[in-house]
């Protein structure tokens, strides 16, 4: 088990998701911005390694406007050595890496234009991970998408669209349950139709009123991950008090996280904390998890199966 956080380190003093206005786009500005973002990504990975946080979700904004028609810069060729350097740092640190495109990436939409733009965005994410030289355990995580008045038909449309995706995307794509539309059971059904690995989101699962035993579900989820995919990834958060159902917590709830670790035993997984204060909660979670034999926090070792 590795523990991590998504996209932003709030205390390190730099940002790997710097961008600029579309109206001020130039190839030179794009390349300069991405150089700075990659330099910050290296600093984040170094911080994480020193702190025992070996799971990190790279921001989708690493390369601004990468899938937009305005982007004509050959950033892949120009910056290949910098991507490779960041990837080498991640591999040397035994880090698990993932990405999660924004909610506008929807492959089951009836709007062909939206689907085409979504495929372009997914291809950009796959290119980033390929340029970093990361193996197939580095995943791109998405939701099923919209219901569009026909929940079962929309779920089936995801499965059909998945089969038409480019091979570099299929190798890395994983699907997660969401908090309102598609449950973990829907995702497991999609796996049966497509073979796509399933990410278990604990908070989203509970948003559907599920508060009981999860070991059986985690066993089914684990069965969707092949050896080449690595151990399963899971998302963890809790409800922010006083806010609408589905609002992610600002800070770690230590007791709730302890309950999650206990409830998920003995299943191994890499846990992404989707909590708003980012590395602060991840560091607190790592302290709590030190007594859990699944938790990797020292020198690299082979993951458990």
C-alpha cells in the first residue's frame, strides 16, 4: 500500500499546473510554462519521496492547451528530456503515478464532438505518461460519464466507446464509481464487458448509502486488475461536515481513515487521498498507516499481491 495525494503540494512553494489565458497563447510561452511545471513536478516528487508518500496524481494542466487546436508547439520533442528526467525520478523513488482528466472528458456522450475532444484529451494524458517512460501501472482515471435519460444504455455506450479508443489510452485507462450516477456495481459490469480495471472510490460508494462490509467488493475490484496493471488503486475521502452530500473533506478525519484501513484489510491497494489540504492530510494518513503491514513507507520493495 502506498499513500498519496492529487496534483498540488500546498507547502512546497511552486506549482506544476501553471497556465495562462488562451488569448495570450504562443509556442514560446507554452514551452516556458511547461518547463516550469516539470521543474516543480520534480520538486514535488522529491518532497514526496523524502516524506514517505509514494503515490501521486499528476495534474492534467501540466501542459496547458495540449489537446486544443491552438497548440502547434512540438512540446513532446522539445521537452522530451525533461519528461524523461521526471519519469526517472518517479521510477527511482518507486512512485506510483496516475492522472485524472477533468469532468468534461466523457466518452459515453451522444455528442460526437465532445467524444472526439475527450479522446484527444485522453491521448494527451497517455502521451505524458509515455514520455515519462512509466509502465502500465501508471493509470488514467475517469468516470463512466452521463446518464442521458437511459442509465443502462449510457453504461453500455461507455463499453462500446472504450473499445474504439487508441491503444496507448486503453493500456492505461481505469474507471471509477461516482457519487451520483454510476455505482461500483456499474463499473464492475463494465469491466466484465471490456476488461477495464476498476478503481474503488470509498467516499463515492458511501454517498450511495452503502455503509456496510466492503471486503467482498474489494475482492471483486482486485480481480479486475491484471499483473501488468499493478495493485489496485483506491480513492479515499470523507464528508465535509455541514456541506451538501458528496463534498470532500477539507482535512483528514483520523478515526474515519482508521476505520477504512480496518475495513479494507487484508486487500492491498494504493490509496489516493482526495482531501482538500493535499499533502498535509496525506502525511497524517501515513502516520496512522505505519502500524498497517500493507503500508510502504521505507526503501522500495516489491508490492504485495
